[in-house]
C-alpha cells in the first residue's frame, strides 16, 4: 500500500470517527434517546467513544507523516 492510499484511508477513518462523535452528541440531546433513560445514554456515549477511538490515532499518525515529510524537505 502506498503512502497516498494509506493517507486517504486514514482520512476516511478520521471522517467516520468525527461523524460518529457528531451523531453521539445529537443523540444525547434527542428527546427520544432521553426517554430511553440509561440505555439512551449508553447509546450516545458509545457513539462518541467509538468516534474518539477512530479519530484520534489517525490524527496522530497523519501528524507524524507530515512532520517526517517536512524534515525530509530540509
């Protein structure tokens, strides 16, 4: 797998993670989920948690790639 393909894959994973975080926040304030009680809270918390798991490591890896690219230029 080339660097460009890997970067594209990581960006897609990061976008999916951010979308999950937004969905989790939306669910948290949704009246339907609030009526569900603890199950609704767990549902919204799981969306946010999986979104964070997907988005944070990819950001760190992409930052390392950018730093390596900048150091190779000099």
